[in-house]
C-alpha cells in the first residue's frame, strides 16, 4: 500500500517538517516538502500527491485556505491538518474546509504515520468486481469508480465521507455507535476525539440532505451514534 505513495508536508517550521519527512520516508513513502501554502499548492498542481499533511499556521495563505483550494480542485485527495491545542476542532474539521483528519501538536510521529496509512486504506479500498452499483433512491454508489450520485448528479465526497456513506447505505436501518464508525472507517489504531465522526456526518448532511438542519436520510440515535434510514 505504501509503495509509491506520495505525501506532501506543508509546514513552515523546518525542523518539524524534516522530522515528519524522516519518519514517513522510513515507512517507504515518497515525501515532498513545502514551507508555504502557495508552494504546497504549486506542488500539488504539478506532481501527483496522494496525501497532504497540512499545518494551519502558515506564512501567506493559511492552512484553512490551502485546504479549501485543494478540496475544490482535488476532491479525492487525502488531507490531514496539523493544529495547535488552542484551535477549535469544530473549526479545523469545519464544513467549509473538508479535511479528512487532524492531529494536535505536539504529536507522536508514529501516530502520524498510522493516520496517513489509515487514510490511504480508505482511499485504496479494493475495487469490487461484483455488485459494483448500490442504489438507494435517490442515491447511487459506484464502488468501482468510488463515485456517489444523488438524482444522477455526482456529489463530490472526501475519501472519509465516501467511506462513511458507503457504510451507511450498505447497512440500512443499522445503528452505528461513534466508536464503531471510528473503528470501521478510521481503523482500530485511531487515537483521537470521536467528535471527528460528528463533523464528518454534518458535512455529509450538508451535501446530501434536502434540509440538513432536519435530516431525513442520516438519523441521529441520541447518546449512541447514527443510522441510515431504512425505507
């Protein structure tokens, strides 16, 4: 899975950037570096990048704006945000940015490697030869192309959003706890706040629900988690 995967580290503090690069290269990743958001965007536009590790506090345009630009132009790219403890997690994972995961500084480099691998697993799930198409009107998932449609219009999803919606639609009526979703989508090696599930669900609702403030398809099971409505 790691062989040939290209990671871009966008971090203005050189010693942190080099430290991240060394640990990723030890695992066999090809690592590119950028000290500014502008340079990071240029690299993504000229080279194939699978995952971007993106610091929020950057000179020039900040990580939020970089994430927004990358999501618009490369919706299926993996993005992991690096943040200080003082940052609001809701803002980091906010609807307008669309990052897949986040890590709070200071962090264990081994954990970052695990997060990158977990994200790549979500992005590289095997293409399935049988039953490629799942239809749950008005939605359709093409598991081979990893595309999601509502009423024949493609809905752009991040790799994490795609994994969650696929889990829901393949299991209509089943209640999933936040921990179950974390284990299935992020992996058992995930260490972090379960709020990441809630924020991704909010983003999904903003994209697929007719009225996100009064969701019909993704039901909240209070005190537990979420369920896809079984029609």
